[in-house]
């Protein structure tokens, strides 16, 4: 089967977040898809199958299937637009776990339309703070992740997580965030319990971040930087109970998988 590797949320290769994309004619077994994701050893591998005019999509980390992945959805759309003969400027994906997800194309800019996360404040616990060298000022819980708020961008940059301790938290991952110096907000994303210590750019985390910062900053259009080593740049917008997450992508690799 064909495989693509796409650097998402970046205008150049070797930055943004790499995702593997596997177009399928029909679904493989969960075991084979998980083995492919583990073999790829990227944050996410996306698989999609055409269903009428739309596409069913699923995402796997090296360890497990996840409910939602932004950068791999952006990568899958990039593959369809550029390599798989998709001829209109809007793709509708359907996820069994997250419902309808759309991606639109304007020149080279791709925009995800995702549902907002439901966020609630929770008490800070020693389990959250022991794995970090800087103490957050507030904690929140979304559908699948914790979000920890810090005072400054420098604190986010200087975090040195203890991934073994963070892996004990019962969540997909931990979002850390603060107001940005050169953007509206910044973030990082740690997910040792999902098979990757630090994700370079996490589109799905912005379903949590966008509604929070839109409320805090009293604006619906925001700029964001994910402060991983590879960096990710996102244009964001709050659309009532949905969010728009926009960015660019570049193809790094096209290959063939042999499963036997």
C-alpha cells in the first residue's frame, strides 16, 4: 500500500509535525494498522477510506488509536489535494470517535474545522506538578487532555519534564500554555502515555487552547506557536462551538508498505 510522510503546520520540510498518511481502499484490521503506526514511529499515522463523497479517517500513535488528531488530518487533506486527485477545495472527513471534520484549501493554506473541547478548571495536584520543573498557576481538564497554565512564554520554553512521572497521569496528554511574546499564545504538548514524549505540533490540542485564549483575550482570531524544537505556526479562529485551525504542509516522503 502507498504511504506518504507529510510535515504539517510548516512551509518547509524538517519542521512542523511529521505525520504518515495511508490511503486505503478498505479498512485493515486494527492490529495491522497499529503495527504500521508502531513501525512508522511517528506521533500519528492517519488511515482513510473513501465513503461516497466523503472519507472515513482514523489515527494511531505508536501505542494506541486516538480520538482526534489535527496535524495528521491536515496531512491527509494535503495528500488528497496534491497526490490523490481530489478536485474540489473542501474535504469532509468522518471520524467514528469525533464526528464530521472538514478541511478547506485556499491557495496553499489548509484550514481544519473541528469541534471545540469542553474545558473545566480542576485543582492542581502533586502528580501534575511533580513532573515539571516550573509550577503551573492553574489546571484544567478537557475531554482527553489536561491543560496547565503558566505565567510566561519563557516558562513554557524552559520546562524540563519528567516524562516517567507525567506518564502516570490518566489522560491522552498534557497541554502547557501561556500568553505569547510574538503570538497570542504559545504551547507545548507532552504525551508519554500515548507513545510520544513531546509532540511537535498538536492540532487537536488547539480545540482546547483556542476557546480558552479567545475568552481570556476577548478576541476570536488568534495566532499560536507550538514551542517544540521543530516549531509549529497556527492561525486560529473560534467559531461558536467549532474552531478553525489553519496552516501549511510539505511532502517529505512517498513510499510503499509491504505487510508480508
